[in-house]
C-alpha cells in the first residue's frame, strides 16, 4: 500500500468521523430548537386557554368554552387536542371541557400529579394522528372554590420529524460533496506538494546508489523537503569525500603491496641465490678436495719423472703435457671455487620481530601448499641480533623446508625466539611434529650430502649450510629430536656486545 493510498484512507476516515460527529451535533441542536419552539407554542396555548377559562368560571358558559376551544384547534394545524380538568381538595379529577382532532384521555394520576407539583409536565405520546408531545399545564389554585385547574395540550410532532429528516438528508448530501471536494484538493495537493518532490529525491538517490556520486537533489525550498534535500546533499558530499579518500588510500595501499611484494620477491631471489651459492660452494669444495688430491699426485709424479731425465723426446713431451694439464685443471677448480663462493657477510643489528616478519612470507608458499600451519612465538623485549640478514633468512628457510618435508601429511611448525640470559645468547628455533630423527643419525645429519631421502635432487646440504652460517655468526646449532615426537632445531646467537662496529664480524672490536 502506497503512502498516497494510506494518506487518502486516513483522511477519508478522519473526515467521515469528524463530519458525522458534527452532523449529529447539528441534528441534536435542531431537534432541541424545534422542541423548544413546540414547548413555547404549547405554553402559549395553555395560557390562552387559561384566559378563556377565566371568562367562564362556572358551568353556565361551558358551551361557549367548547366552541372557543374548537375554534382554537381549527386555527392551528399542529394542535391535536386541548382539555381542561379540575381537581378538588379530595384529589378527584373532573373533565370540564375539551376539543381536538384526535381522541385522547389523560390518565387521572398523571393529571393529579401535575396539579400537586404545580409545574408543567411534558410527555411524548403516540396518538391516532401520529407522534405528539403532550403538556399538562397547572393553574394556580382557586381560593374561592378550593379547586385546581390543569390544562392538557397535545401538539403533533410529525412536522419536527420531517424537518429533521430533511435536515439529515441535506447534511448527508452536503457532507458527501464536501468530502469529494476535499479529496480532490488533497489529490492535487499530494501530487504537487509530495509526489513531485518525492519523485525527484527518489530518482536522485537511485542514481547516487548506482554509482553517480556527483548527483545532488536540485531542490531549493524553505520547507521540510528543502531541509531533506540539503541534508542529503551534505551527506552525499561527505560520502564523496570519504570515497575519494578511500580511493587514495587504496591506491597507496596497492603501491605499498606492490613494493612489499617486489621486496619479498627480491629477498626470495637473494636467499635462493645465497642458498645456491652455498650449496655449490660445498659441492665445489668437495670436488676440489676429491679431485685436487689425485691431480696433485699426478702432477708430482710427472715432475719426478721429468727430473730423472733420459726419456725419449716423445715421452718427455707427454710428461710435460701431463704437468701442464694438471696445473690447468687445478686452476679451473680454484676458479670455480672462487666463482661459487658466497658474498662476504654484512652484519647489522636486527630485531627478531622484523626478521620473522620478513621470513614468514618466504616460507608461507611451502607451508600452505603442504597444509601446514605456521605458528610464530617470540618473547617480548628480546635483545637484538647482530647478523647477516640474508644468511639468517637462508638458515631459517632451510630449517622450515626440512620441517615441511618431515610432515607430508600436514601439521604445525613453530617458529620461536627466546633469550638465554645465563649464556648471553638469543635462541631462534624451528620445531616440527614429524617422525623425528633416529639417535644413530643425529651425528651425521650435518655432514654435506647426507640425507635420508632417496628422491632425486641436491640433498644433504640444508643443515650443512645452516651450520656454516652459524660459524660465520660465531654461534651454534643444537638439534633435539625424539622418534615419533618431532624435531627441534635451535640457532644460538651471541648477544650484541657494546661498541660492536657496524658491518664487522661478531667478536671483532
């Protein structure tokens, strides 16, 4: 149901109730006026009859009195009947004279009561001629004859009923016409005063909701609609400012996210590069050791053979070729070692919280892919670390990678940090809930290329790399593992000494 329909219904009901009440009051007032006029007429007739009776105090002139009463009834069309009664001192009621268009006999008790109280009595009657109003009008007692006179007057009230009926019909027609006129005025007023401005406001709100935030209500009025339009326009201006501010914040946030993503990608590349260089360093060191020893032996044997001399020219040239080629191979091996050597460490003061914040995005792809939850726990107010940022992140990355490989079915990895004040160390730990490491293998797991996994790939260098990183930091690594209970690896870094030069290795002064 629309507002217009509800407004019309409420208006119609209100008008009907108001005009019905007003009409009822008017009809009651008209009825009262007509009754008062009838009463006034009846009282005048009673006074007239009383005057007539004064000229006929005895029964000798009753015939003339009857004629006078008949003439009085004949002259007044609304007069139904006039009667004169006398009441003696014993209360007996005697009929003296009377005339009328209808026959009606007043009850003697009623007549006697009117004579006793000496007040006019008005009674509604139903006569042969229709509804009527009766009056018993007592005269003052006659002291000479010790009797009381009561005059009964009956006046028809049909005329009053007809007047009331006509007034009621006129009131109904006038009320209906007035109601239609008011409804027509209300309909026109609703269209101009409510529907049109409301339609403008609704269209503007719909356009604003659809994304046209520059739309405003074009309404300059001094009434309530103008106030509503002004408040909406102020709200729209504020929303537009907030949206513009949010767009600027989103733009800055996107730039920051892009910068952070780029930083994480660069950091990931640096960690991967450092990890690869460290692994290649271990590999080339092993190869240099395994190949260098026999090469040195071959070169030494060839030199000894050359020093003995007496060889045919062809053999001597071959021995010299062996010496030169072994020296060239040795040079190649040394060049490879130098090429795969990790960059020199750059030590700086680092907060544990910052290290974890930078490392977690690096390892989250591994943990999320494996369905593993990564939990970070750190004590408050931890002392700072004096470490190489990229080497520390490489160590943590390797430890988390080992923990992920130990839990192929998912689980939880705890990345923690706490201070060991008695030892003046800060511990950084990685714990998993994997199957654990057998006690017989704990002493071998840090050896290069030692691995319990049989799949292809460069295996057995993770913990060896971590151990080398801890040596660079003058720290230590501790591994705790119980079969079936998981493994914990803790990296212990010494407290930052006072006066530690920036960029120098731990322990340097």
